[in-house]
C-alpha cells in the first residue's frame, strides 16, 4: 500500500551505507495522521498527564517521518498549563525529507492551522541533511528536538538519554523487520527510565516477543482506523537492571555554578547554563573577557572533512552545525555578532587530494549547502583572485570576531551572571556540600555546587588532574594593512588562512609552535605566515616583501591541545578513587569510572574553539541536568576528560 502524497526524499550515505527514498510509509498518510498521533502515541503513553509537574520529560521515537508525532506532542505541551518545564523529543530517521519536500508534505496533509504553523517553524529550523545528531530548539529552549539522521539499528545503541516515553513508529514490521529486532528493543531497554511507557500501532507477534524478552510489559488495546489492535505498555523488567547515574540530573542544593575562564569555552557554558535557569559566577584572571586566544581579531569556522568520516570529522560537523544554530538564535534575540557571511574556501594541497576529496563528497553525498567541490577556475571566480589549487566551498563557513561572540553569550545570561575579573583560581576543595574555589594565597573566590574548568592550560592543574595531559601551542597572527594586498571576496584556507576583515585589513596565519613560550611578536613568525599565504595565493608574491615583515602588526596567543587533538569536555573522573581501584578497573569502560560530583571540564579546544565551544557547553549542561545528550555515546567518550586515565588503567600505568 503506497501513500501517493509522500514525496521523494534526499538520499545520502553514512560511512558508505546507502540511504534511499521510501514511498510506502502508510502511517504518514494524509488521512488520520494527526488523529493517529493523538490516539496511538500521546494517549497511548498517558500524555499529557505523565509529564505534568515534571522538570524534564523525554520522548524517544524510532521514526520521525514528516514529524507529525513531534508536532502533535509539541502542540499538546503548548496547550497544557501544567506542562513539564522542558520537553525533549529524540527521534531517528533513516530517510529524512528535504526542507522543501517537508513543506510540500505539510501543505498536502495538514489542515489544522495550529499544527501547520508549528510545521512551518520546524521547516524553518530544518537541518542540513548530513548524518549524525541535530539539536533544534524551540520555545526558548523549553522544547528541544534531537534528530538523528541514520539507520536506527546503528544510531539507537549510540543514544544517551533516560527516556520517559517511547513512540515505536516507523514502517510496517513485515516490510522493515530490521527496525523491530531484539537488538533494537535491547537498545530501548538500555535507555528506558523508571516507569517508561511505550505505544505502537502494531500488534505483531515478533514485536510482542521482543518486548517481553527485553523487560517490557504490554497489553493490547483497541486500534486506530483500519488497525484492529495496538500495543501499549511499560518498562518493568523482572531482573535487576544496571543503571548509570550520569543519565540522571546532578543532585544539588542550589542551581549555582562557577565557571573558570571567560574565553570561548567558558562563555558558551555560561550561556547554556543560564538558559536553563542556573546562576553563574564567572572567574577570570584578566581584566575583561576574551583576552587570550579568544581575543584574536577574527577566527575562521568550518567543518573538518575526511575521506573516512573520522571521529574528528563527525565531532566537528556536529559542533559546526550546532554553533551556527546558536549564533543565529543569539542574533535573533538582538545580540550583535561581528562575522562574515560569504562562506569559506578551503584549498586542496594537491590535485590528488582534490580528486580524492571530491570522490569522498560524492560517496557521502553531502548537500551543496554543506560543502561544494570546486575546480581551480571555479574557486578563482568566487575568490576573485588567482589560487594555487581548487578545493571546496563551505557556504556557511566563514569568520567571526570571538570577543563579540563571548560578549553576546554573557549578555544573554543577563542577571543570572555575576562577573569577577582580576582573580585567578589556583585550586578547588570540597566545602560542605559545595565546591570552594581558592586563589594561590588560600582566599576563597567563590563556592557553588558545580565548577566548570574552562581555563585552557590551567584547567588540569587547578582541577588537580594527573591524567589530562595537554600542551601549549604558540600561534602568531599577521595583520596586512588595508591596500597592501588585493582584497579577498571571502576567507581562504590552505596550509594557512587569509581573512578579509571589514576595515580592509587582511588577517593571515597562524604559526604552530609547540611548547614555545615566547609572547612577543617575532619577525620570523610573520615571514612564515607570508610564505604560506603566497603558497595559497601565488599572485601575491610581488606584493609581499619578507624584508619588511618585522614592521607588520600581529598578535600572539597560546592554544591548548591534547595529543589526539580532541578537546576535554564533560564530567571529571575521581582519579584517586580510580587509581586506588586500578585492578578492578583495568578493563573498564568510561561509564565504569568513578566521577567527582559537580566538576566538569571544557578545555583543550586548540584552534577549533569556534566550532567546539557551543556543542561542548550544551553537552556539559545536558550532563548536569540529566537531559538527552546532543551527540552519540561514542563521540561523548571520545571527548571524555577521563579518556587518558582510562588508557592508563588499561595499560597498568595509572598513578596517583
């Protein structure tokens, strides 16, 4: 049975697995879609009554389709005066609609004006069709939709949340048996909260057996429309289920946090916690925010691409897309950001790399609004300057003034933020049921239930971590005065980068000097930056004279990096307890490690603070609040500040 109103959807590939359009989703038909969502999924899960009076309520759906179930749930939340404070809706979808097709589908199937209005809002926020998790926020963040594009069999085991209700939607079990296997239900059982309910339109025997085997109780009820029966039930295992407390909200006396550092990492955390109603005290050793690397005149932002869609590529993609969304929301709220809007051009290192990356783009079928491969001639037409190579265009990449972003994030926190400048944290210590932050002279600077270390090179030392190794990388920027070189139409990246600033100045750099403590601008650094610039833009050879490099203005900043070039984001481990129990933990996984309640890290962002900071802040805020995490469990573990401790435990080299 085929629904003639379901249009073709964009197909893409994830890690080489083909995705193709589907036209036989009878459960998204024009007739009865809204009523079905109300009867099967909301009433079947006891909603809205079950979320009333709750701070957070989370729904997990196994097939988003055109989002009717989400829209109906959102509408019910809006209409309920006793609604939960925050509604999280997490849904997987293997064959997502394009924005245009979504709108056409709504026009053809949705006649209720209020639902149509919500559908338009959803379509306006619809993400690029690239694999992974996409976090969309509505109602000032009180309604959050986390869309996971990919095969449910692969994505469900990676989700990290505590679900209160399951919408077991998707396609007919007979036509899509892979969506209704015991492995799928085991994944649901892993994330089921206490008393979690489910509902589904099917009453197939295989589904009932899988539910029972995985700890769910079910009962048949009258079906909807042409379906004679459906199933509803709850998670009620007859055996002990292992629970991990990181899925639960942090138990605190007062929702008050201290954030150490007011660069990109710290200011993003301030904004994300304040959005959830937290009171924040920020501690900054300088006299103003964004004084270190976050004080550079501009920084570039773009995804990181690889031929195998590696972990850094996936994390950077998630961070890039989430940052763009957060920045747009800040701007929509009236907070000014100084940034470019013309895209960013990345040059290939060689013809061979250009060819290989073009093949990778074709394999993953990235949409053109994410990245577009360009020949050299095409790239030169866009840049309006001769280039050494072709490459690829990021239409939504570009440059931004980091200090303007930090200022906007702190302004958005409003009266919930207390700023303290000119104070330097030296250590933390437990004081009753809170954490005290002390300076080198032993004076208490602040105390709170939660402390987030966003102070780059000093984070591990102040937090007392022995297994969070970082290194310092000196980066020197060069500023080319207006008129000294032809103006670029957009930022260009290669071995270095060139950014056209609004005042006609071109910013180029930066050097990468590991463990170099020199704070003064050096002529040699300018020469190095100019040489890389000429390699990208060969026509500038005669315009740039290295002999005059010493007279050029510049800036030095120090980036904090790890050996794997990934940041440290998340809850800190109790290293002393872990080392004391090293024998038992030698084969441990991240969830097995003891954690220090209330201490979190957001540091070692290297040169990618612009694309990682917002996502890192959302991850930490979600961990603190016990909300669904914005990225998959595997990526969370790759960012875990305890990952080096875990390696030491496994290798038998952990020490106090």
